[in-house]
C-alpha cells in the first residue's frame, strides 16, 4: 500500500500545493483502498484541496457503497469518529474528520513540525486517531516533501 501511495498519490505529475498533498495523503490513508482512490479520481479528476466538497465526495462514496463495493481496506480497522461528527455512515465521519483537520490548521502544524515526533503529536490531537493511526499517518506523510 505504501508503494502505491508514494507512486500514485504523492509523486505524480502535476502541481499540488502543500494543502493539496496533505489532503491527498490523508484521504487515501483514511480509506486505505486503491479501488476507492481510483474511483474518486475517475469521477473527480485530480484530487485537490481547492476542489474538496464534502457533499460531492459523500455522494460518490454512497454510490460506490450501494453498488456493493468496499470503501475501506481490511488492513486495519478505522474508528468511525461518530462521537465527534455524528453521522451514521463511517465514510461521512471520515470526510468530516478530513475537513476538520484541514480547517483547523493541520497543514501549518506539519510545516512547523521539526521532527517525526512533533508530526505524530499533531496528528494524535485529532479525534479518533489513536496512537497507531497517528503513527501510521505520520510515517505516510513523511514519505512526502511536507
């Protein structure tokens, strides 16, 4: 999964801002599913922060679910974040978590992080990201130039 992330999410042709890149990495890792990433790209084009729209992403993912396709990888269980955002569907909570992370300054926190430990602590401060996921996300973000 890491090789796919590096080759197809992080180091791809195109101009992406730091916000774009963070959104791309987190979106991919929240679902950790190549087919979900490819489906979103097919329907949205290149994924950028400027074009991120919760309702549109939610609609696309609901369509995928209705067809019986899996949104998530079975590699590890993603907590739903329902306690924070209140949606019944896990993917809706994750899209809101992603939006929350971006809007509450995670890109700046990452830019100011002086080491992997500070990056880990910044991620750990977000709801439903326990120590395992915060560490996994920190390692994945660290593959990029962020």
